[in-house]
């Protein structure tokens, strides 16, 4: 059994010897965080759809699989000090279309998957406080600016990420005496989670301000290691402004986005996408390709979040 995490004092964050579970560990954002933590002497076990020496294969939409995987991770680590949630998928959907299969899958993976893993890990997180010298455990949720900035064809993703921020608030309220809970809200980051959108002609790139992988990595590491981690944080100064506007000025922001989408529709930006055909017809009166459900042949196991 691994040694318990006792190296840091009560005023410090996660450090050498501490024990962390990371979901979506093989993804474009999670994998560099895992590497940085291990460089600092932190013990990390990943959860992902494909396992390896340091990663437990786990479908986070399956209650039993999550219970087994988290129990195994805690056993291998010898306890638990933090959980970081990166796992997510980004299949586009029509807000007025059928829930199944795409919207439900996005919500199940991105929101309910994080909830399942947190619930399964919570007893070990709470029990570990004694071996941490009184330090609180930590839970970090990687959400998105799309929790507050609404764009077309990402309704399920936005619902899941806004729900994630609400769940983080509830967890903080009910368990804040023993846990630090941080929600990280990146902007657009070029990772494989966006492949499904590109395959149906609905890439987010160019629609929202871009951030870099390192912006997200550094922000998550700060949330884990700071003595007093922030409640909710963007990853860049520009992201902080956008996050504030999205939270406090949703009406004016929505009007700006609606005008931009109307211009893009008129210019033909969505003409090649069956998912967007209805919106194009409503905004412009122009018939494009037949409206169909999004392409569900894209992988449903993307492992990075943005």
C-alpha cells in the first residue's frame, strides 16, 4: 500500500506524497496535469476509457464501474487527498431536437460522470483529513466558459457545464468544512474534444477567444496547490472578463451573440451542417442541407474538457 500523504502542513495544498485521482487522464488537458503532479512527487491514478499502468479503465456513466474503479484507485494510493475532473465529450446537438442519444450522452458523461466519481470518492477524501494533518481535501471541476456563454449547437454541453458549477456550489456548501472545491472555466482550447463538432461543420474555433493548454494546466495546478484556492476561476485575464460578463450581464451578452450568429448564418457559415439547417432556415429563409441528427459515428469517449 502506498504511503499516506503527510508531507504538507495544514496551510499547504497538494504536494509530494499526496494522493490524487484524475478523470479523463489521457486527454489533451489532463495528461500534462498528471505529468506535472508526478514531477512534484504527487501520487496520481487516472480514470479513463482505456487503462494502463497508472490508469484504471472506467466508464464514468456506469455506477458500478465507477464504484469499483474509485475503490481500486483509493486502495492503490493508500488513501485520497484530491479529485480532478477533466473527463468530457463535446458532441453538437440541436436544442430543440431529441435528447437521445447525443444530448443525454453529453450530460451523462460531463455532469453526471463527475457527480458519480465525486460521490464514490467522498468517503476517502473525508477520511484522509486525519492523515493530512488537518488539511482539507480538494475537488477541482474543469467546467467551461460555455457554462455562462451560450452558443448554438452546444446546448447539452452548456447545460452539463453549468450544472457542474451548480453541483460544485452544492458540494462546497454541504462539505466545505472538510473540502476545498474549485471550478475552473477555460475558454476554447484546441483539443480532441472539438473533433465531433468539426466533423459536422460546427467547429467552435474562430467563434470564441482561444486559450492554450498551458493556461488550463497552470490554473488547475494552482487550484490544487494554493493554500487558499479560489472558488471559481477563469484561466486567463481575458477569460476572467468573459466569465464576469457571462455571469452578470447575460442579457446584453446574449443579444451580442444572437446578432453575430445571424450574421454568420447569412454569410453561409453553417450551410454545410445538417444540425444547423433549421437555424439557417429560421434566420435567413434559406434552405440548405436536410436537417438530421448530429453524426453519432464520432467517438463518444473524448477525454479532455474545455
